């Protein structure tokens, strides 16, 4: 360990968002590899939009100039979309309610910096959930308090969460992170969870991550009008097909947004990413048309997986499905999940093994057909 490095960092493992580059070497050359492990859209941008962005890059973007550091054009387009998606008329949200980041990750980091840094606060998360809340907090030296979930429906253990709020004092819990619907378990917040969040005191920030809003069509942004201690995160990486360009945004009270703007890096988004997100919103009707097919394919996957007596499959409000192997005396649940994950990987289907289960992104109809067949074969191998 280098002598000038924080000692606690030695305990961390760097986040590896993609499988190793040698994945293709472990399968036959003729095998179709399906990347269903990161909840991306299986559909690239339409050629006409790529052509439009290519023209923008060639004719309008000056690479020797810094990008628009205020993001005003994009913020205006986002505000319009947020109002539209929440059916708010007349419009409630303006660019002053929006902060834009290099993916949601940068916004999460800015939220942590502005609320908990310097020993002023800790965060609360219910596991399993999106890992970056805890990862980013720990890299900043911010304590992470974790509670569990109901194993039947993945609802937060609200009794444990409330006890943690009351008993954590040094430092106190300043931020509660929830995903609506949750990843990796695909369940939306329940009535009980929402009631608990609404009753939290105003000195606690509630961050609601709506990364999968376009698939659930269930948003809580209208709550922000009465709750200045709430913030909603969204991303262009999923339904808008811009994962490669890393654009996320936060919707919150203008006073909090002004604080986030102080914490973010200047010129944090490249000009091309700004242009792509703006074009995506301008063409949202076309881009979001694929959601209907994703939901249809999701239903087919859930139905097919549910027919396997060895699998426990949950309903989904996202673009992925979460399943587990039912307990079996011959092998542990975690070991069985890892084995199933490896068999699928060897066959060419990449999925995420997490918390004793598999998170499988809904792909194209062809990818999903291969997933069903490969899972069937993997289950047969597992039972031999």
C-alpha cells in the first residue's frame, strides 16, 4: 500500500461493470453472445438519429471549445419531459429544478458530497439494491447503514430501517436511497414503503432513483412539490438507448439543485453527450416505441421461467427479470446460482449473478429465445 493512500481503501474492490474481455474465448466461435447483464436497451439508436448526430458533430460542435457548462438547452428539454411524463399541466418543473450529470453516478456522488461529507452524515440502503450508493459513499469515507428486505416480495424491512434512523447517531443518517422500481429485484415501492418515506423528518434527504421509470410508468416527481427533502434521479442509459454517452439527471427543489451545481465538476458533460440527450428527447416518441415490445418480451420470459419447478420468478416493473433457484438440499442457493450463471455464460448468455439469484435483461426476441433455451439446458446440467 502506498504510504500516501487512505488506509481504508485497501479493503475496497474496484467496480467492474462489464465481464472480462476473455468471455468470448470461453465459448465456441459460432456461438452468439448475448449481453443481458447490464440492463441496457437491446436496440441501438435508429440510423437517421445517428446521422443527425454525426452531422451535429461535424457541423456544430467545435472540439477546441469547452461544452455548454450550464446545460441550459438540455435542462429545458428535460423539464418539459418531466412535466409531460408526470401529466403535470400547467408545467411545474423548470430548468431550475434540474441538475445534469455524467450518468446518475456523478449525481449520486454530488449528493453524498453535499450532504454527508466531513463526518456530517451516513446513508441508509436496503440490500439488495443498486451497488453504487454504498460504493461511492465508502470511497468518500461516508458510513453506510444497511437493512434487509422481505424475502417474499423484497419490501424494505421498515422496522429495521426506522430503528436505524433512530439509533444511528455518530454520524446520523442524512440520506435514504431507494430505487423505484428496485434493482436487481424489479419491484416498485409499496404503499407501506411510500408511507414510511413520507413520514421521515425533513432533515433526512430521500433520493428516489427512477432509472427504470419509462418501463414502470410510475413516477414520484409530483411529490417534489410538497417535499423539498426529496430528489428524483433518472437516466438516459436505459429506455433512451444512450448508455455509451453517460447522461443522467436529478429533479429536486431549486435550492437543493443550486447546491448540487456547486458540487459538480465544471464542463462535466461532453458536447456530444449533451447533443445526443437533447436529440433523444426531441425524438422520444420514436425511441420509446420499443418499450411496448420489451414489456411483451418480459411477459414471455416470466411465463417461460415460471414453468420451471426449480425456479422462483418475481414480477417485474423494469426491463429485466429476477429469479432464484428454489432451495435444494443437494446444493446451497448461492452455489447453485453461481453454477447456473457460469453455465449460461459458457453458452453465450451473459447475465448478472447477485444476492443468490440471476438478473436477466430483456433483450430482443431472438436473444430472449436463446435465453429460454440456454436456461433450460443449464438447468438440466445442474440437476445431473
